[in-house]
């Protein structure tokens, strides 16, 4: 077969062989509000099936970036693609679920009516069974017929998550999704994010709860004063591991063995060895065995890594590092 139809089919096969485009791609985003620069030169990507955390202090520009990505605020400069299409394309935005930091639903509506309303506004076709499933995912299955005005803050937060998920989006943008939730609710959201990731859904998560980000995110972008201060995977950002030991009877040979393992610091009988980020499983057992062989009394061994909170504070205090280019 030759002619236009053959060329169309050949083009379709070529497109089918291409890897899927990133869920989010933005480059050089800028935004000023009167005399204040809120966002300056922000660029990053969120891949399909990836959970990416957006971190930074209050006023760092996180929410402004999210609003520019979603077309809620017009960028002064820069480009945004959502799911391979320009962010202004309604088809791209129709496949995005969004939970804003501040939201309010009509108190006289029931939970199911809130979902029905948002489905109609989005122009999506979502069966009643899928709406019920969305409420079940966030723990509100038995409250579908209850009016929102009687919901607690935590329950309204769960309803907001259901609204973000009801149309089965390919990208979910969550701005402080656990702000009003108790520890059980935060654990539920964490499990939900991991299930979205397993289904290939991309998630962009803005949260001040750094422990939650550390548990679920594949990569992190840290904003400070409207700029990207650092970005990368958690191992890249957190860097080296630490091995904390409490030892007795450490002689010159044992000290030399500790130093050979990594940079050594000491505070009384507490020794800390800085180990490389990529650590062979045998390094720590071999070190302990060698120390025992050298007559050292080993009272405690605690492998660890610098926390994301510590790394974030270090970046914000010292400014952008060389690891972000």
C-alpha cells in the first residue's frame, strides 16, 4: 500500500515506538508580582509514574510554580508541557487532578454531589461506581450522602483528594494534601500516593511534612527565593551515609581501620564514620569484625543517613550547591 494512508500508518507506528513524554516539563519559569520576583528561572520535569516533592520555606515560590503549571497564573516567561502537550491545551489539563492548598466546597452539597459537580465542570464521563470508588479510596465510602458542612477539616481534606482523583488523571498535583490530617490520615495518603505510582500516575507533591516527602518521593526539587536551590533523587541529595559506633579500647590500629573506612569524627567513646552513598552490604559487618579482631569492645553500631530535613536546612542556609546545575 502506498500513498497518504501508508504514510499515516507508518507515522503512527513511529509514534507508538517513542517513549511516553514526561508528565510535567517546564523551563525557565518567571513570575513577578509588582516589585517582587516570586519565581525566577525554574525548570524541572516529572516523569510518568514518578512522585516528585516540591520543598522550600514559606514564600519560596512553590504554590506560584504549581499555579503556573496548571494555567491558574500566567507566567511572565517560560514554557510548560503537561503530558506532552502545551499547558494551555484543555485536553492536557483534563487529564490532571489537582488539590489546592486552600479550597472550600458548598456546605449544602453531599460528598457525592461535590464529586458529581466537579466531574460535570471537567466535562468528564465518570460513572457513579467510579465516584463511589474515589470516596472509598480516601476513607469516605460511608459518608457519600452526608452534607459537606458537617465534615471536619480532615474529612474535607479527604474529599479534596477524592475530587483530584475522581476522573482517573494521569498527573496528580497536590498542594499540602496532609495539612489537616491526623497521623492515620497521613499514612492513608502515603499509601494512596504509592498506589498511584504503581499505576503509572505521576504525582507532584508540595508539602511541609518533610518526613512524608522522604517516605514517598523519588526525586525532590528544593526552591528558595523563587529559584531552584537543589534537585535530584533522594540518594543524590542526601549524599553520604553515616555509621555511628560506641566503642571502647580503640588503639592506633583500630583507629587506622576506622579512618580507612571513611572520614572519622569522635566525641568521647562515640565514633562517626562517613561512608559513601553507594554502600556495599559487606562494608559494615567487615568493619565491625575487624574491630573486634583488634580487641575493640563494640557497644553499639547504628548505620544512618543524614535526614532530608537536615539536608534541606543546610541548603537553605548555605545557598545553592554545586550539585544543582
